[in-house]
């Protein structure tokens, strides 16, 4: 396998790219491939951020208290 050197750099004024590779001997023939990374959309920082990003939709319960009451009724039915 051919040795590979990965170097990140910034395009300089005049649309120039400069790569410094002291491990390469002067006069060595090399092939340069330029890959421009695509911008990735910002990802949600947390599950709560993701949930907040969702459009509003129908909910089974109008309040947290109604939900807890329903859960308690379910738990109580298990003990019968």
C-alpha cells in the first residue's frame, strides 16, 4: 500500500493552497487530491432539543397531572 499523508489546510488569498510536509524529500513526486468537506446541518444538542424541534401535534393528555393520574389508575388496576 502506498504511504498516505493527510494534511488539512486553508485556501490562501489568490485561491492558493500550501502544504508543508517535512517528512517528504524534496523532489519527490506526489499526487494531491483536494476534498472540500460538505457543511453538515447542525445536530440537536440533546434529546430535549430534538423534541422541542418537532412540530406541535395531538397529545393524549392535556397536562402532566392528567398523565400521572392515568398512570396511577393503570398501576392500581394491576393490583386487583
